[in-house]
C-alpha cells in the first residue's frame, strides 16, 4: 500500500491537468491514487484502454512524485557499434 498522499496533493497548485482528470472517465482512479489505495485489475485495464493520455500521465506523475519527490534523473546511454 502506498503512503498517504496528502503532502503530494498539497504541493500541487490547481492545474488544468488535475481538473481534466477530475472530470474525466478516470476520476474514480484519480481518487484512489490520491488516497494511496491499490488499483484493481479492472482499474489497470481501464487505464490501458483509455485514450486520455493527459490523465494517465498526470496520474503516473502523482505516483512517481510520491515515491521519488520532484527530482527526475535521466540516463543517456550510448552504445557504439564498432563494426
């Protein structure tokens, strides 16, 4: 189970993305993510079948920030083929 997200939710100012998610077909999943509840298999299928990329990305970012904070790191690997 994820830790409560009160501090994550408070760090967000009201945004267009959040309002869109609250009014979308994924609003109940948003409530589960904010509460830190585990998503069901049916929730996962709905996310997979949804075309609302903005809402899915916003939900994923909420979870990412809960686990790792606001910092994001990128690893840029170069695989040089000598042949």
